[in-house]
C-alpha cells in the first residue's frame, strides 16, 4: 500500500472538480447512438475518486522511492510561485513521476524496470489504455466497446476479426490505413530511421477520457452533432442575428467539450474525496527494431501492423507482428490547475544530436543515433528535411536509400539535464535508463489556467511555458521558435475542433476530429 | 533580407526558448535610412521600409532578466521602466509584466532602450523619479515625461509607448522630424515575439494579424473580453 | 529534386502554381509521367522561414514571406538584374524617387507609352502566387461568359475587346464543382444561387460556409432595414450581403486545421487552414508519377516538326543570385505552360519559330492584360453607435455580389464588393498609422481631430487607450473589384532589361479604359451611399505618390486604384485562330501538343476572383490531355 504524502497547499486553486455537462432530456438521433445519460449521477463513474495521488514534492535528491510513488493527479508545486524557473522544475519533476507511473508494469509486478523482459522491460500500464482507432475509427461511427481494457479479439473492429488471435495482451495495433500512424501531424512528413524504416505513431487515452467520449457520444460525427445541439452558441444565419452581445461561453453548459480534470489539492479529508486522475492522452513514437538495434536498450512492444483489405475484396487484410522500440513519448494530462493541459515529452537518449553540438563539431563519427548519421556530410544530408516524394509506407525500406537526418533545434536546458541524470540514475540497468525528459509545457498564467474557458482574457492559451516545445520524433519538421509556425503543444492543440458543423473547440485534443 | 532590430542572446535556460534577437546598430544606419524610400502614408503600394542592417555585435546587450532576480539595482530599474511604461501606455504593469512571463518581452524592451539611448533613458528615469516624488498622479507624471520642452525625453517616451503598442522601434529623432513635417516616420520590427506581444491589438479587443490563439468562428461573436480585462489589473491572469 | 538531363516525360508543365499543380496531380493519378519545371524554391518542410519573414517585415505586403528576397540587408531593393527568378513587388509602386520606373528596383519594366504600372504581383516559388491569395472561390456569373451577346446591342460605345468566351457557364458547371471539391471550398449552396448561378440538383459544397463577421452582420442588418436607400443609381438591385465561398477550412479537412481567424490570409495563413497549391503539389508527388524540378527556369520552347513542340530548354541555379548551375532540355509528348499571365507570354515571346514566336499566329500573345483594378473606401462608424471589432477573423468573410451584373454593363464596368474584416489595415496601414497619429500628435489618418480647433492631440495613458479602442473597433473598409476591359494595347512584351540569368524581363504597357473608369465612378458612388446609410464618416484619402491614379471621368477628382492580384488575359481563348491564342480547350492553334493553363487564357476578366475558374479549366484540361495521351 502506498503512502499518502503530506504536502503544502497547492497554489492551483480550489479543489473544485470538473462539473460535467448535464444532458438535456432530448434524445439523440435514432439509430447509431445510445441515449444520452444524465451525467450528474455519473461523475464518479467517469472520473472516479483516486485515493493514492502522488503528491511528492520536487527535489533533485531523487531516490528509488520515486519508482513506486505512483501517478500524480496534478503537479505538486512549491514556493516561490512567481518564479518561473522554480515552477518549471516542479512541472519537469511531475513529468518524470508520471513517466515512471505510466511505464510501470501493467500486471502484478509493481515496480518499473523489474518486468520479465530484457532490462526489466514489460507491458506498461499505458499500453492498456484505449487506442484511438478503437474509439474513433470504427466503421460508420459505431460505438466502441464499453470495456476499457483492450481484451484481444473483443474490440468491435476489423482488426479483431483479422488479427484477433495474434494480438497479445498489451500489443499495440498500428493501423496503416490511418495516415497519422506514419505521417506526422498535418502531413508534415514521415520519419525514416537509419535502417530506412518508417517510425510509427500511436495515440491512446486513459479511462476517464474514454468514458467522457463514450458517454457523450463524441466518437461519431452524428454523436458530436447531437452533443453540440445542446450548445447555446449558434452561428446561425444572417437573418437570425440577435442584437445583444453574446455571453461568454459557459464551460458547464451542455455541448461544450470539457474533459474531466485531475485534482489533488489539499490533503485534508474534506478535499481528499475530490482527488481524481482526470484525462490523460498519450502519443508514442516507435522505431522498427532491426538486426543492428539492441532491444535491451528500448522499451519494446510486439505490435501488430495491420493493413486493411482492399474494398473490392481482392487483397486481404494483413496482420504482421513486429517488434517495435519506443523512441518518443508524449503525455497530455488535464488538471484543474491547467485547463489547457500539461504537456510532457520524453525521448530515447540516442535519437538525435543537438544542432549546436553538430555546429561545433562535437559529434563523433562513432556515435550511433536512431535518426542521424554523424558520418554523412551536411551538404549530402541537410538536417531536418522531409523525405522525397512519394511518401508511401507500403514501400519500406525507403527507396533510394533515404534516411532522415534529424537534429534537435532547441537544446535541452541544464535544469532538465540535471533532473534527467537524477532519474536515470534510479533506473540504471533497466531499459528505462535510456529515456530522458525533453521538457514540460504548461499554461503559466495561473488564474487563466484555472478557468475551463478563459473567455474574458485575450490569451486563451494562458501564456504557455516554455513557448515552444517539440519532440524530435513526433514534431520532427516543425522545430523552431517562430510563432505559430514552430511546434508548441498548447498553441497548436488550441486550434483543435470537433468534426461537426460548425466546428467548435474540442478541449485541446485532435482526437475528436477523427470521428466518422 | 528584410531585417529587424534585434538582440543576439544566448538561449535562455530558464524558459528553454531561444530569444532570437540580433542587434542592429551599425554606424551606417542613418545613411541607410536616408537612402531608403521615404515612408509615406500608403495602402499596399508605396510604403517605404526602414531597414536597419544587422551586425554581429551581440555582446553589446546583456539580458537583464537573468540578473534581475539577484540584483536589486537591476530589479529596481525594471520596476521604474514598468512604472514609466504603465503611465505612458495606460496599460497596467501587471499586464505588461505578468507574474510569470515566459516570453519576457519587458526585458527585450528595457535592454533595447538602454542600449539605444542610454543617456536620455537615464534622464527619463530620473525625471520619472522626480515627478513621482512631487505627486503620484499618473496624468501629471505622464505630462511631465511627454513635455515637449525637453524634446529628447519627450520623443524617447513616445518611442517607448510605440514599442509597447506596436512591437516596433521608432527612433525618437524620426518621430520628432515626422511631427514637424506632418509625415510618417520610419520604423523597424523588433522581433517576431515583439510583434505577437504588441498591445494595440489587445486594446482593439483583437489579436495581431497573423497570430490568433482563438478558435474557429470566434469572429462571429463580440469579443469575449472587455477592454478592461485586457489592460487593468482586475481579473489578472 | 534535380533529375537527369534531357529526360523524357509524357507531360512537361512550366509552373507549379495552382494551374500546374492541378494538371500534374490529375495526370499523375492516371499514371502519366509528369515533370513540373518551377523557377523558384521548393516546398519548405514548415512555415518557419515564411512566418519569420512575415513577422519581421515592416511592410507586410503579399509577397513578403516568400523568396527570392526583395531587400538587401541595408534596406535597399535588390537590383532585379542580379536575381535569377525575380518577381514584382507592390513596394515599387511609388512615385517617390521615380521608383516605379526605375529598372534597378522594379522587375517588370513599365512601358513609357502606358499610363500606369501594372499594379498586381505574383510569386515564383513552389505553389506560385496562390501561396499569398485570399482564398476566395467564386464562380463567374453566366453573363460574364457572354458579355458581347447580352450587352453590346444596348451600348453606344462598346469596348471592342469585350468578347464572348468560347465556353459558357453550363459548360463549366460540373468543373466548378469538381474544383470546389478538389481544393476544399466552404460555402452553402443556398447562399450562392444568384444572378443566374445554378448548381446541379443535390450539389453540396465540401464544407459549410465560413461564419460571418460583425462587420458583415451590421451591413446585412442595415441593408435589410433600409433597402430602398441602398441601391446603385443605375441598377434596381438592392444591395445585400452574401457569404464569400472560400478555400478555407470551416472544419478539419485534408489533415489541416479549421480556420482560427488569424486575419492574415494574405500573405500567408500560419496554420494552413487556407488552401494553397503546395498541398496539391505534395499530393501530385505522392502519386509517384510527378517529378518537380525546382530552381529550374524554362528559357525557351523549341518547335519541332509539324509545328509540334519538341522540347523545353531550361536553366538551373542554386542560389537566388548565384550563377547558373546547369542547362538542359526536356522532351515530352505534351507541354503545358502554366506560368501566370505575365511569365507565360514572356516565355512564349522568348521562343522563336521560323516566322515569329511560339503560339503567336494571332499576334495576340501578351495582349489584353487585365486585372481587377481595386477601389478602396474606408470609414468610421459613429462613436455613439455600435462597434464592429475588426482585425478579427479571416480577412474577408462576405461580399456584395448583386452588383456584378445588370443592364448597366452596356455602359460601364461591373464590380463586386469585398467587405473587409481588417479595419483600415489595407488602405491606411492601421492599426500602426492611427496609433502613431495619436501618440505623435499627427492626424494623417483622420480620426485624431478632437483637439482644440479640430487639431491633433498627443495622447497617453488612459485617454490613449480609450480613444484607440473607440476608433479601432469602429473601422471598416470596402473594396470594389472593377471589371477591366480587354484592350490589346495593354500588353506584355520583352524589355531590354535582363534578369540574373540573362533572360529579358517583362515589359508592361498598361492603362484603364473609359468603360472601366466609369465603373470606378459607380463604385465610389456606391461606397458613399453605403457609408451614408450607416451614418459612417468616410476617411478615404488619395495617396498622392501612388502612380496608379487617374482623374475620375465625372470630374470628381483623382482616384487611386490598387491591384487585386488578378493577372489575366494575355493568351486568350477564342473561336478562331485569327483572334485568339488557344481554342476553347486551351490548345494552341499553331502547336497541337501545346496547352496553356491558368488565367492567361481568360478572354475577359469577368467579375469573379479568377482562381476557381482557373482550377475548373485546369481540371477540364487535365481530362483533355489524358484523352490526348490515351
């Protein structure tokens, strides 16, 4: 049993858990969607009380106790609260605790790095989360199976039909028909490793996030439209314009997407009931392990690469098992102190060199990187360029011998580097010592970030800190520090909308726009 | 290349962002300005550009923010700069300099002004201190700083106002010349970050053109924030 | 990607703008081997460089994010004589120091026999000029295609160049729909059925229309309430506000985000919610059958036997102002010139045949250059009245379309009206200029006149904030796209001045006809009427050193015009080889395997923004070429 740590009162506002939308009596369109429930009585079902929030305070004095301290429900921050350097450290520390908790073995053994695989590897807790295609990409917008656990063969999808027997518990399924499994967001490009193979990308969500989508029918376009119809904001037509100004949007109004929050403020008994994990979404990038790759240096997953059959039935579906090694890991966690979510990102330590190290000729030709060849001349291998067209994952290795030559444009800060050393030290001799934090982006304007929809302020992203953040395996081609053009988790995700007409904000996730 | 006035800076370790600014203060700046097209009041057609070439003199400018926390004199100086800025712009200090400030444009601006007009800026700060000692009334202090009988201070004050409002730098002498001839002064953009932090757009209850953090359809409604929410301390984020 | 020399393709296309990209993609999808020669730089992996240039620019003109650079580090113009693939910029359109005529500054040389410089610009880069377009996707109205037939008889003074197109609206109807789905246009059919525009039964646009802005809503309410007051003098149609169809995502589409109202469509949408042709270029590349050679300037079209085009010669370079790095030629079965209505005739005129130049039996290549000369008027709503909060949303969400057609076209040019959402930004440099006025004690823009004796004040503090808010939130502007008549003396020829590759630059002779100027007068009167109806005070002023200035034919004084960016007409399509460059299928009369794609082929500029019609014609052309090659 894990201890509950005493903490100072967090500055992140009152322990007010998210009030979920209240359904109207209106019934949804007949046919594909189940009736909308009154969610007031179902709050606890979607975002249940969490008795064991990890409340560990930030410290560089990291010990093996952190390996079992559990999942933070929100970041625990300490004074001084107006010092952005101090707060950044708090968020980075929280990111590491979250990484450890999520990568803890899924079954039985509770300690990360003591699993049955090489280097203590194992199927992780997050690999039991719901994969996006099983929620949003079912044919004709069918509802997903209500069980959260991905039981092999039970998911109502084509994958189960074709590949069911081959999916081991915790196997990820790479849906090659979905472009974002091999092409980065907004089609910015595939990532080709040093063996010429595509990196693959998967998106998953935890149970509160899944339940929110399921219960509100947000998994299909029809369901999203029914949800939206209860929204008072109506773009309407010219001839129905009201003359008085519209009100600021009420985050508790029906039809406003508002995923459940994590919360863990005061440790005192009256607040403890409100402790919740909230919504967590994961995006992971994977490298196909080749003969020259050492599996004991990666967290691996025996994934199924699924290609659906052709529509006319002439080409059958295929399910190919492949061992993948994790190279990048995004965590998005919505908390009551960060309604714009907290965004943590990790990478494999051998992905790429830093651009400034390359510029100063500090990279030895002997170093092996997953996505960089130190022996290739910069004029032959210009950095961070997309592959030549066509981009076709059916043809691997990439034709013509192309390999992505990637560098890290924004350096990892000394503060994060120190924290990485501390945490990697307690993960020695496990696969997990091969991972490092890049940074954590969080909404820095405190009062702004506590509001579900900060409508009264000019900046609804609440001044993300740091301003730009990119994972070299997930936002490979948009690294930089140019406003809007360069990768920033919150700035980009702030543009995410639902897939109904008209498009409305989808609470910082692109998951909902995938609906059919 | 269409360049900007900028300040070369090392990556700021506190925020893991690169404040990418490069200084431009070459000796031929005046000459170049005279050789470029005059800025006229224009539509999309005949606008002139004041481009100041860049030089590699990054060492001229030291980021003040890294020292402010430890150095009480630097902290006081920033406080005074913000006090002046608040009075002149009408925008509360807590908005110009939020408690947590990842972009930290105030440091960019203070560094710029200190480097471009060190002597006059000192005089301006001195005048601010003197006026404040007499009366805390912002209207009186502002009037004193903008008193045209001391033109160097007056026009530097205007440059500072325009810096906050527009994210661009107008040379005080250009403002003075423009006022006397009734023409449009030249300017140069300080940096992309400064452009996105310009205050005129928020005063218009809008956003910089090319930098919206809002969502689809917002323009169909009234702005969701009132002017006061943007510039006054109440409801400070 | 640089390919081997002297390669052979099924189709070679010059130009990677929307025309070339669409033709390439369609043919690539059918397995044809296609090569695009693009004079400028390739598709970048992200918008970092484009946006950085944009944010850093003092003058945010349409071409500013893109290469080649316009200015040197010291701020002076690069001499176009040293730039390999140069292009015009609006920044040279000034009388100050005679810039508009100075060949060391201006890429296109104005012909001294002309009255004005040509006011619109283009880009030479992957994706071409539609990188910086607004996104407006209007269809021409049916009468646009048959101006002579419908309106000449009632006219006393019919401009001879104003001809019928050899195709009509019905012939393009399905291709318009194809184009709207290919590009991804947001609109609602119900709103778009006017002035004879029809849609096939059950037709739907791919995405719903973009929501209206507060300015749109105010005009709409006002027009409905006061419709008898707001009519044009020579036309009975009451004015009405219409949603503008746009290639701008109103939903997540094509793996791109929905519009976030960056108010920056021109020159660049930071999140690519606006369609630009690099999207199609990428899709063309993904067919596996389309190659694109960047920084490759087509320098000559070579005619072979039987009048067939045998090859296109090219020059390649690596640095925008560096030396040529290679030359060569490519052969193909079919050739398409899709290089915009200035660079296309330039290439044709540079290419000699035995008795003239390529595709020029009619001697019309380069002639009938047109634009939509743009009249802009701007005003301030009364302080006691409502605010409309400009500088928000897409640059334009609605327009007034009813004035595009009517009996008045026998006498004067038609126009359509853009309702601007960006306050006084376009015509008067706001919010910068008005802010400087209030701070620096001037009144160049007009509203700073509340000081004693209606003089300017220098404001600060609270007073400044309030006054700026009051003024900026009540600004709006209207833009009138006037139909310019074709005139064969408005033409593109070859200048004696050269570019960095030694090729002759375009020379342009340009003027506006009386018919067009009368349209301007009507536009001005309509603007005045609209402002009066709203009780708005007009602040339109004349920009004196703008060389695009003419005296209004009604004696009301000088007027400025701007370019709408619509470069049209120099290789017109027609019925016979004596009076046109290409036939109705865009094929050259002289060369059976040469086609011209893009707005060069428009016989008239019509009343719609040209891009959707370009796209429709190109999709139709791709089908024609596919049949040719089958």
